[in-house]
């Protein structure tokens, strides 16, 4: 299958996006902010359709809207997961706007499907260059804030006392997530960013308890699932995004199952003794 | 040696306000090096706020607060801190070592990296609190007592000279509570570390504390148990008629026949804490 140019492009693009998604997604899962990542995908859909309407490449609408939304979410407060209702409402509003933009650009139906569900087989050389450029910026940003990000994610109260600017770290991180969502959306679509950004990191956190081993495993799993998904799609003619989503779900539930089965319910009691307390408003 | 060298914490006519309410009004006291101070008082009296002020997170609105003779600076490595509110994500599968290693230079930008000396120090500290076995275990599989031990080890990293422990006994069973108190006492005494240990129950701490700091109603009383835990002093702090009953080597603080500390504690288990930070 590698004799075809579009297949080689698909593997390169999926590989780049998967590594970025796996690494950024690891922190998204660690911080319990997966819903925010999901919302950013939906907001990106409105951005992409809006960009097409005014004659700009969809990827830049995606990047612009998601980064702006990520920064806005970050400035709203430290624990965005506590604002599920607000995010949910903004999320459906964003999808609604996407629909409105589509309504005014009627010749756009096939590209709408591509935006929502991805179309990695249509990726060209210039898109690969864009993905690599965005990927370098995303991972550069992540590397710059990684140490305080880990501290603030694991122990926000202590991190604040030690001088970590929580609000800034959180905002910068959501902007980085927005870039990763834009990458991931090029492969699996805005609706299915979870399959690269949440599935592999969540699986990795089940399997590895070290930070570095978890990060490496997360990126590796994302890449393996993306590539294997494309290969399965090639031989079965199923949509690529479906195959990737299927592998992502399989990976997660298989590790969940094996982990639960050898874990005594009595030992689990000890861990729940100390309930997580919400941060003060 | 002059006074400012032996005093680790000095409040001089300090007023500390949080969301418009005075936690301490025009209060002066000094805590000397190496003292083990039990910090007590009703819920909402400002135990957490006082610690956050000492950490440099809340500047006094009047008067002065000095720590090691200086205005407190956020991120002072000489202070070890175990916060009361400990957000632990329920499904956190990060191993103990990485969890506490995240606090080491955690405020610096860039990628996390640990020097060999840092790793050795973390290992040594874990061994010294008997938590070596927690290094490889994921947090989600630890009991409340094991997590507390890990957090204590973390607070002791880097040889702090002052330990602020905010309600470290909450959520622990009696056996673990005794172990935590003994651990802190031994560590602090060996290294001449000053300790502020806030708690709901005075009795458990009586054997280890040098002096007690009672907070309430915007005031503070610092002194030995015999000086502070008396009906007149506590009645003023609680703003209610308080009786202090000595029985069987224990001290009970009663308000109209009810055990105040115990009532506070029960209240605490059921609800969220009042003295949350802003």
C-alpha cells in the first residue's frame, strides 16, 4: 500500500498528529480536562467552516478559533472541568455556528464530512508541512511549561504556595491543547479528536505509572493506533477514522478490563477513603 | 544571639484579612526556633489563612509579619508545607516517586529533570519516613494514611527549617494519626525544625507540643496548654461560654456541655471546610 503517494502522505501526517496528540493528551487526561479538549474540537468546527466561508484554508480557522477559545477557557478559571455546563452550552453553540456557516456555503457538504470525521487520505504535501510546523510549536510550548504544568496538575494547592502561576499555566496549556486538537482534527476530524487525544493517553496511564514511561507509551500507542487504523482501512475500505476510533476504544477497554480483574475490591476501598475535594471557587 | 534570630515567625500588631473578614486583628506573637506549635481553634478561625500568610500568599493588611526575620516570600524553600485541601484526582495512576518529585523545583520553567543528587535526596527522605515502598506504587492504590506519609516526605524534602502542616490528621484512622504525630515530632526534634501543626483535637498533641496557638474571633492566644486552654481565654476566643474539663490526663473543651472540638470534627467530616482559601 506504500506505493501510493496518498498513502505515504497519510502515514506521515497521521504519525505527526498522533505523536503530538499522544503527548499533549497525556496531560489533558492527567488534569481531568478531557471535556475541555472535546469542546475545543467542536469550536474548531465552527472556526473551520467560518474560514472556508470567507475564503481561508479551514486549518487556519480551526487553529484561530480553538486557540482563542482555549485561552478564554483558561482565563475563566483554574479547574475548567468544574464548569461542564458552561462548556457544554458553548460546545453546542459552536456546532450550531458551524451549521450556520455551512448553510451559507452550500457547495460544501463533502468538506463538512471531512471536517467532522477527518479525511487523512486527502492530505497533501503542503498540509504535512503545516502539520509539522504546528507540531513543533505545540511541543515546544509544552516543553517550556512542562515542569510547572506537572506540579500544578498533581498538586495545585502546593504549586500555588511554591509560586507557580496557576492561571497562566492553565491558560497556556489550553492554548497548547487547542493546537493539538487542530492537528488531530486533520486526521480523525473535529468530532473524533478523542480517539487520538484521550484514548491512547488514558490507556498509557493504566499501563505505566511513571511520568516519562507514560508519556512515551502514550505517544507510541497513538502512533500505532493511527497507522494500524490506516492499514486496516486500506484493506477493508472502512473509513480511517472509524478504524482509529475502534483501536483507541479497544486499547482502553482491554487495559481497563485486565486492570479491574486483578484488583481486589477490598483494596480499592482504601484509595477512596480520601475523597477528592473541589477547589474553592 | 538577638531576638530576631531565635524567632522564626513574628507578628507585630498584624491584621490579616480574607474576603473582607479579619482573621487576625492587631495581633502580636512570636514563635521561636525549634518549637512544636499546635494550632487550634474553631472552624473558620483562620488556621489555614495564617499558614497561607506565613507562606507569603496573603500579605497582612496592617502591621508586620516576619518569617526568618524577613517579609515572607512565595516559594521559600526553607518552608515545608502540607496543604489541608489536597486535590487528588480519584484515578491518578502516577507512582509515588514521580508525584513528590514534581514538587522539587516545580516552579521552574522547562522540562522536568532530576539530578542524581535530587533522586538520592528523595530516596533518602522516603526511607526516613518509612515510605520507601510507596515510591513505585500508583497514588490511586494508596490509602489515606499512605498518601499522608508521602506528602509528609514531600514537605521534608530539601531540609526545611519550618514545617506548616495543615490538618494532617484529617481522614486518617487513629493508628495512622499517632504515627504521623510521632514521625513529625522525631523529625523536627532531630533537625531543630519549627513546626506549626493544626488539628481539631488537642489531646493527641499534648504529649508533643511545646506551646499551643489558639485562634478565634480575630484573636490569637499563644502559650503553654496550662496558660491558654483555660475557660476565660477560650471563652473569649470562641465568643461563647467555654468550660475546660480535665479528666484522666485529657482535656475537654466544652460549650454548654457539648465537646466543641469533637463537634467541629464531626461537622468537618460531613461538609466542606469553611476556611477554604480564597
